[in-house]
C-alpha cells in the first residue's frame, strides 16, 4: 500500500476511487489502448508509483470498472428480491431500476463495452461469471414465481436472459418508439403477456 504517512482505510478507498474515476474519464474520452498509466496518474493527481500501489495494469482498472457496475446493479436487484412482493412485482421493479441505471450511464456502457473486448480472456471470464450470477438471481426469482403459481411454467433461464435483451434494446435502440420508460412499459406487456391474441 502507499508509502510515507500511512493512509486510513477510508483515505485509501477515496484515493482508489479518484484513480478509478480519472481512468474511466480517460478511457471514455480517448480509448483504452490510447491511454497510458502515466496519463492516468497525472489525471488522478498521483505519482506513477502511487498508481501502481492501487492498480498494476490498465486492464486491472478496466476490469474493476465492469465489476463495480455489475456489483452495484446486482446489489440493488438483491435488495428488491428481498422485499415482500410477488415475483412479477419484483421483476418489474428490477427492470425499472436496471433501465434507469443503463440510461444514466449510457455513454459508459456504449463505449466501455467495446473496450471490454480488449481485455484478456481470463478477465472477460471473470466479468462473465458476475453477469451469470446476476442472471441466475433473476432465474431463481422466476422459478420462485412459477412455484407460487404467479408465473406460468417456462424456461426460467431463457426468460431471465430475455429480460436483459428487453432492457438493452429499450436503453440503446436507434429507433425509439417513445421514452425509455414508455418502451419499458410496452416491454412489460410483451414479457408478461406475450403477443399471441
């Protein structure tokens, strides 16, 4: 950890966040490959050796970006899962929360999702494992709804994946049919009721 005057845990977390935020800004502005560790250190207002105390590589920083975002969304979803609501109500609330997050962080997702392809296979697999854990949370919620008779029997994992597909097309479409919130309402109808007459 940092040399010289020892930093408290809170100060270390704050310094790490400053480095993290400066990195994300540079990655979004000029691209992952085009950003050097020296530029990150300068933007964060730290020396290069201090930067290496927190992150060994740019890849580690980029991987942390995705891990932090997935943890935030999955953490909020878990809070909803624990509420005293029916499975369909929980799913609706999770989809609303997730859409708000995607819309608020649109530039981050559009640009850095492309940059994620530059990560090593090992890093991509770690991020994928976190996404799968979030998917499984929704799958278990759907299975719970099926057991309670609140949802009809379906392939729960495929249904969970469909939720993510609906969210992505609602947030990132180039052919909107309304506001993201209005499109999500339509998506709810399609998801919960289908399109068969």
